[in-house]
């Protein structure tokens, strides 16, 4: 199987970065434990809801780590993997980094589900703080930016001769 194209690698990494940055903003605005999201009912009551394959409610008042990532659309899975690796790296453990300029392999569904469950349990530990969760997301954002910096680029077209303007 041929390696992914430069365009695909950049699209995947940029999508992953967008999910991570969006999740960080949601977590900073309102972090929760014990459910994926906090929502307000029509009656004005706040309640915690758990995730499903649908991507989450349209409006939330707060999110847990996984709930914030799950709202990221098609790149949410890659973002989960990045945060999982960032958590292990924060504990001094080696992570499976992609070869420079490449993408890590997509894990089997069972592996990704195990990662989601582990991140959910980590988020929900009684002693966990919002600052710790944000620090792990920041680490994942930094790693993604580093991957983007080493990602291959399509060769640039030759510059037009000086004095020649398009138009």
C-alpha cells in the first residue's frame, strides 16, 4: 500500500488540531465529571448526559475530556489517540509516535474504545482537576503542531519571473 499523500497527511493533522483546540476551548469554558456533557433542559435544570455515536448535543454547558473530543466530527478519533498518547507521555511513558512526516496507524475499534474508556475514567477521578485535563490537551496540541511541522509538503510551483504579474 503506498504511503499517504502529503495532502492527506496535512488534512488529517489539521483536522486533529482543530478538534483538539475546540475541545480545549470547551473544557476551559466548562469542565465536568461523571458524564460527557452538562446540558440545560427546557425547564432550566442542568443534567449530565453520556455519549453515544451521534456526536453529542447541539448546545452544552460543560464537557468532560472525552465529551469535548467527541464533538470533533470525523477527526475526533485521531484527537482521542493524540490525547491518549499525551497522557502517557505526561507520565514519562514512551508513546508510539509516527515516523516523521507520517501518520500513526489507525487503531482497531476495540483499542480506540479502550482508550475512550480509560480517558473517561482518568477524567472522572475524584482528585482530577480542570488544570490537569487542560495540560494533557495542551501536550496533545503541541505534539500535533510538531507533527505538522515535520509533515511533507507538496513541492511549490516555480515562482513567476520578476516583473510578471498574473491578471
